[in-house]
C-alpha cells in the first residue's frame, strides 16, 4: 500500500494514539512532534521556540506565498516573516519531503492541505463527543472535569484558528476529509481497521 495518511484531530479524541498505532500496524513512519525537530533544523530556528508556536497562527499576510512569493521551496524575504509563518513554511517543506520518501502517517499541522496535490493521500479526521474527551483528558492530565473541558476548548480553538488561517478552509469540516471517525462510538481497533480498509480500497481503485 503506497497511500499517505493524514490525521486531523480534536483535542482529547485520541487522534495522536490512532496515528501512532496505525503506523505501527502498517510498518510505516508516523510524524507528529517529530516534525518540530525536523522543521527547526530546516528553518534554523530553536526547537524550543518552534515548539511554543506549534500549530499557532499569526495575523500576518502569508498569503503572498500563494501569489508567487513562495517559489521552488524558497520564500523570498522569509527572514522578515513572523516566527509562526517561518515555522509553517519549514513544516510545509518537511511534510512534502517526507511524503516523497514513501508511505507514512502525518498527525495535524495542515498536512492534508499541504499534500492536496498529491495522490494517493487519505485524509482522516478523528473527533469524539465532548463527555468522552473530558473523561480522557481528566484522567490523562489528572485534573477535574471542569479543567479538562477548559483545556479542550482552548486546544480546539487554537487548532481551528491555525488550520483555518493557513488553509482558508474550515477545520473539522466534512469537505476537508475523506473519512471522519467518532472515537466515542468507535473503539481503537475498529478505528484503525476502518482507516486501513479505506486506504487499501483507494490503492486498488
């Protein structure tokens, strides 16, 4: 199977876990936080600094990239851009480069949009009902349900803002993904099997 799989995820839905286990099952790399290390090297930015702005949008006008300023993998005048935009451009190069190396799983960071002109790519979004997410975060972070709900709201808002800003699409919208899974109604093994089955069907079409 030569399909690349991207996974968008709501905070607390278990999307990161699904991505890791999916990659292990398929015997292919999974890129999540690893992208920060790679992008930091690419952009010559401190990994600590890059981690602080990970999946965080700015209010700058990066759209000049779509008007021709970003050519051949080089953004002219990139050093004058806000750190967030420099990070996004570095991540874009890294994601495209890793996709060229072969099948893999990307978690978050607008990978579905960055690889929109590549085939075959399966774009998955992992969501879950709020009570399910609250319970997972409360247990994982050892906090109250109220605090868990607050963490979820902040993280989802941040991810949506980042995705919407850099893609001009709507995070979580069915139009952006091939497959949307509700983890509150789908156990982990079933979710992984569904993704693999979908990817295999794409490869044989």
